[in-house]
């Protein structure tokens, strides 16, 4: 083989080999089970709760209130408001929504939007993150003590900032 053909084959292999290896890794499942970076519980596939939310191109921090608001409920409402405030300049892209038939306690943070009753796919006494299209993708368990609540808020804020950074909508 001539030197030109060898150089051409080496040049083509330089571009084709990485693509072929990536395809083999993807199809072979070599990357299955790799750790994720999200802090909340990933809901896969995402739950469609578009009927619960207006189509206004906002991300949502959602809390589904139980019928009776106990300590965990108060902590969740507190962290919902605090996480929304901690977003800073990104606060306008996110709406904190409280779903459930119960009325909000008097000591809740201002700015929380009272939605309708909770829907079938969403469990009471849980926090969720929903995208602008109405798909609920991350879930967080309730916390009953203030240190747990603050850690939960930090996790929610980390996930939400990452989602907002990479979002093409909302």
C-alpha cells in the first residue's frame, strides 16, 4: 500500500473508531448502572401531571399536602418557600405550588401558590419537581426535623439549579 492510502486509512480510523466504540458501549450496556448526579428520587418514566398545572412555561416545586398538616407538613411547606427564595435571580422561572384539599396554615411562607386537589399520580406528603410541560420527574421524601429539612432543601436546590441550567424551556 502506498503512503497516501495508509495516511487516509489512519485519518478515517481516527474519526470512525471513537464513534464505533461509543456505539458498542451504548448497545452493549457497558454504562448501565452508572451513578446519577441527582439528589432526589428519579421518576422514570416521568409522571404526566399536566392536567394539574396551567401551561405557563414555569418549572414547579410541588408539595402535595396531606389532609391534616402535622410537623412534617409544616417542615415541607417551610423548605418549599425557602428553596424558592434561594433560587435568587432564577426565582421567576419557578413557581412553588401546594396541592391538596387542606388549606394552607397561617404561618406558611408568602408566595406559595395554592393549587387544586392532588392528582392520582402524586402521593400526599411528598415534594416534587415538575418541568414546564407538566411532567413530574423528581420526588423527595418528607422530613420531620429541621436539620433533615435543611439538607432536603439543599438537595432540591442543587437538582433544580442543574435542571434550570440545562433547560431549553421555561
